C-alpha cells in the first residue's frame, strides 16, 4: 500500500516540477467567497494583464481564505530576488495590482505604505506568520488554507496530504478508534460529543447487511458563521481524508458531504476534489491496493437551519421533510436508510488526519484537559479585524477579541459578545476573561456552538440583538414541537413590542417563563437552545430591558421607535449639504443660518445622515426621544424651496 501511494506522490511531484519555477515570483491571491465578493477575480485578471503587458515573469497562484476577511482582496507576494520575506498586501484593487507588478515585481520596490502591518519609518516588513492573525493562532484545521490551491490535489499531496489515510489503512480499525478516543477530540459542530466514542458505537453497531455511512455535516446556517464554508473552499481534501479515516475505523463504504446549496463555490470545489481523489485512486474500490472500499457523494441541502440537526439532516437526504425525530435509536445505530451512520462536522473531520499523523498525545498537549485541540471561529460585528481565526481551546475571549482581532473600532467600549450563534448566549464584559472551551462557556450560560462570534460595542442594543436571533430561530423552526413553533412566536412578539416601546413590566417575567418552557419542552437542539440569547441577556442586561419597558428608552439608541436624530447647530457647517443628499425621505431642511435641521415627523430613523456627516463636524446626534430633542423651526427659504 505504501508503494502504491508513493507512485501517486511521485506522479504529483512530477506534475508540479513540470510547471514549477523556483526563482520566479509567486502571487498568492485569496479566492474564497469573501475574496471573490470583494473583487479578487478582477484583481487576479489585473495581475495577469499587467504581467503580460510589462513582460514580467511571475506565477499567479489562486488559494483559499487567509482569514483576513477585513482586508480582502488579500494578496501575498513571494519575490525571491528581492530578499524580502513573503509580503501580505490588503485590499488589493486592480489598480494596486498593476502598481505592484511594475514597482515591486519589475523594479524591486515593495511599496511599504501598502503592506499590512508595515512600519514605513524604519522599513520593517513583518513576515506573514508574524501577524496577530497567525502568530497568536495554532493552525491545525486551517494550516493549509490560503497556502494551497484547493482545486489541485497535487498541492495537498505534496504538503503531506493523504499520508494519514495511508497510515490508517495500515492500522487495525480498533486502533484508529482508540487513537481518536485517546486524543479527546470532541465534535466541533456545537454539541461537543466525544468523536472517538461516536465512532466506536458505529463500529460495534450491527448493520444488518447494510453498508455503513459517514456524513460530513456542512449545513452551516448560523448568522455570521462561515468557518465550514471557508474550509471546504480552501482545503477540501483534508475533510475528505478525515472522512476516509472515519470510514476505515467504523467499517463504512459510503460517504456523503451534506452542504447547503447557498454555498455554490464550496459545492463546486468539493465535487471537483472528490473526482480528483477518485481519479488518483484515493477513493473508490480497493483503495491503494487494499480491500478498503470507500466513495463519497455530495448532497446539496435547501438551506433549512434545522437540517444541521443530525436526524433532520438524514430525513433531508432521504427525500422527506427535514424534521428531527425522537432518539434513540441514534444514527450510529440506525441512521441514513436505517444503516449505522456517523455524522461529523467539517471541522471535526478536518482535525482527524493531523491526529493520526502526529498522535493523540500531541493533540492533547494543545488546549485544555477537558477540551483538547483548537477551535475555528468566524469573528464578526463591531471588531477591528473580523475574519477567520483558529485558536487553542482555553484562550480567553479578551485575547481573541482584543489581541487577535484588534478590539473595538472607533475607540468605543465593548458591550457584549454573542457566542454560539442563535443558540448561544450573550455575555457582558465581566466574562471577557472566560476561557473558550465547552465547559467554561456552558457554565457562563453560553455555548461554544459551531464557532460563530458576534461582537457588540456600546451602541448595540442587546434587546434588539435577542429579537434578531429569535426572529431567525422562529423562522427556521420546523414546526414539529408546540413549544418551539408557538413558544418562539410569542417570545418574538414580546421582544418586538419591547423594542418599539410598547412593553409592559409583566413582559419580563413572561420572557423568563416562556424561555424555560421552550427549553424544556422542545425535541431538538434548535428549540431547546432558541431562548438562550433571551435568557442570558435578561440575566446580564436586566437594566437595558428595564430601560426599554419602564423608561421607553433604548440605551444603545438602536431601536428605531425609541431613537431620534437631530443636528447640533453649533457643530453643523454652513453650506455643507452632505446629509441632505443622503436622506431618503427629504426630512433634512436648511435653516435661515444655512445650517441643517431634521423634520422629526418625516424622519424614518435610518441613520444615513449620521454616517454621511463629515468626521470633522460630527454634527448629527442620535438620542432617545425620552431625553428630549431640540426643536428647530422649519422656515421656507430660497435654499429650502430649491
């Protein structure tokens, strides 16, 4: 078997050598969804055109997600002749691509002012891995993301890919299960169930003559979460390899990647990766000359959040409505089409090959005793450097938000963090030093979830955020359980009333009672955890709820019905009409002094005027109507009639 894989490796090396140009500059361009959405396709085209026009020899190398989503399109240039390390350039537009081609690739000037993190004064150029996004991380799952072309299996193989599968083929299946059990790997999809234990149950299950099945759950649907998508778009083969090792351990011969159809790029890349693995002899029958048969197909889900729950996911693949069912039996006993089925998250499966390669003890040396290894987060919201981050378990929320992701922008104060997506909890500043692991977050009233984090600043309203997440989970409820179907509707109605100033004191107790009932009476995880944002925000931000209900005031001045905008006449600049041009309802008028006022009867509280007002004036104020809004008389003038 090793000889068979050696042939595959040698063939990959030969193909790579045929196109490799060791002394030629390489332009790595992030081409995952976030990069493409920011213009990476146009940037790539601009580099190719500029290289051809200027006669500069360089290789344009499309890669996956670097994690610096705030800086897309991201480009890393390796220029051996320059003597500089690989340089990371953020926000590379087509114009900047042409400039870098001429000034750096042709003339040798790296343009310090365009380098991410560079200190222009002393011309210090940090190596890519010195950035906080990399230097403070421990990359296991995302190690090759942004490094290899996900559409070329050769690059993955030459980086050590599929070597763990070869080793697994030489191991007894029970030994594979024991290695994963010993590692302490827990499911990265949210529940944190021990992966090795799940595999062991499936291996021991009586299949009744049916072929056992491995399913990769890529039905990622949390608002603000995109970790699984980024991994599949950047390094699909590590997930495929993990699935093959799982299949070997439990005796499966069939695999399914369940990915939502809203991820077209991920679907295309995974489908192509499976075909390449099959053509290389790494999937199919008698893999690498062994008796191991395993193949994978891609199933596109319709985007129902509830299908992230494993029994609903199974029903979806089987062609019926995706609705959770009672357990037991669990899928490891009777899953897809009644066969023993292991369902693991993308990140869980992507962690398997490194464990087989380096061993359980190595993995346990990372993270905490109860939560070994790393976790991958998508950090979004009011944070300076949002993006994809992989950190060891046990790192605190403070380190993640402030040290790695740069803290809160515009010198504003931190208010809260919603961790675990719509099923997680809203934690205030006092929990910033909480270690990020399963047990610590559960103790705080939140959960690790699948890895989505939303950061809120002082202007955020936790009541409105809770309403937003309730609106999401209520829409995504399959409707099977009365508590979930009707209970979340009532929760949403109460929260909606509170955010428009129609809440009453009794509503706060109703929220607590309803939340407890929904949590206790729902069948699946979606219903049981749907009230979490409400329960935690009620516990930690009771004063904010009281302000909405008793004072009819939104402390974050976010709820439109409880917010008003006015213009500070002392700061408003005469003759500046920026706010006038951006108002969608013509609520802004010019006074006799050529300053501006806002007609409160017409204003729809969109806030565009505050965004548009030049920073040097900062004249637009956002307040609660309860605090009082200065009255500015609207007088017909020559300017206002125009």
